[in-house]
């Protein structure tokens, strides 16, 4: 495989999905950051009108997932009109994080199927990629 050919997205087994879902918020957050650093992309959920933002009552959050399957599983519960959207890491860091900070949005990092997630301000999240 040449360097120009992108690596295929690894497939998660049901056990792997269950293991990630069962991690604490902090461990899922750490898993997301490590995955983003290795894979050079992140996943969120979007439909024809835009990205899914979840209102926690305190913040409006964009959901971030380390893997397309995790995003699909999450969407399938209550948001089946949304599909996984892949965002390349440089674009996410250079455009999405500043835009979200300007708009006052937060990031829900690797939410589990119960909707629990580590919530982070975009400017704080960006520190992981400097």
C-alpha cells in the first residue's frame, strides 16, 4: 500500500464498542484524543441541515467520536436522521475549533450510549494537538 492510499477505517467488534462505551468519561476522552492523533480525523453527526448539536442545559455541544461505527451507534438511538461525518484533523483544528469557540459551542467528547460525555471548550480541546 502506498503512502497516498488512505488506510481503511478499522472495524470495531461489538465487544470493542461495548468496551469503549463502558469506559469512564475521562478514559473515553483520552481514547478520542489518542485516536484523533493517530488517525488524523474525527467523526461527528450531520444531516442535510447541519451538524447535530446537543443542548445539555448549560452548553450546546458538538458530538465527537473516534470511529464511524460509534457515531452510527449513537445516532441510531434517537437521532436516526443524522449520519457520521468525517472531519480531517487539520481542518478540524484550523477551522472548526475557532469557529465553535466564536459561536460559544462546546464539544461532547466520545459520548457513551447513555449520553454521558466529557464536555470541553474548543480552545481547551485544541491544546491536545499543539
